[in-house]
């Protein structure tokens, strides 16, 4: 796996992977950026969510559950001093489905965060505390009631 980064004299910068797919990076206006693209630390949070989402979608689909929508809200706290690493990250998974149970989502998130998501593993090895919660929203076509969960949705990774 390889990538390149190009700075053409002004922000934003563009990163390219081996296949030529681009990711734009910027910095805040007070750090010389244009404020038109995410910062590298914001992209890291998005990468964590995307990595886990790939796992969660795959696991839930293997359970033959329908996924109408999945959103993951990510919040990160950073150290006050440089290098200003993330010290705590929390994720909130919200799955919209007519037939998935909360336990389906929670077990998928747990497997992702504990076994499969390499971004999560790297972040946790840095000493960052990663936590998550899970929520199911019934699709409008469903009249199936939600079942209570046996999982602790504030599981610490």
C-alpha cells in the first residue's frame, strides 16, 4: 500500500492512493489553511468510522438483516499539549432497519472494534480510550417493536 501527498503552494493539499483516488486535506485558517477541506485529525476520525462501518455493514448483512441507513457520529478529545493526540474517542452508531435487533448491531460493533477494524486497533495502541453506543431506528415500513438488549452499549474497547 502506497500513497502520495501533493502541496501546490496553497492549501488544501491532495493525497492520492495507488489507484488515483484523491483525499483533500486542509488546516484551519489560523494555521495557514483555507478552511475548505477536513484537517488530517478530522480525516482520522472519519477513517475510524469508515473502517468500522465496513465491518458492521458486512456483519449485519451476514445475519440477513436489512440496512436502510447507518450513521456513525464520532467525537474526539485531544491532549492539550503537542503532539495533541486523541486521548478519547466516542462513536455513536445509529442503524435504520426494519428487521435488525439492537443485539445484531451491538455484536457487529463489538466484533469490529475488538477484532476487525485496523484503524481502531492502531488508535487504541496509542493509548486512546475508544468507547461506543449503539441505537436502532425502525424503518417506517416496520411495525416490529424493539427488543431490549443484553449488551452494555457503553462498552470500552
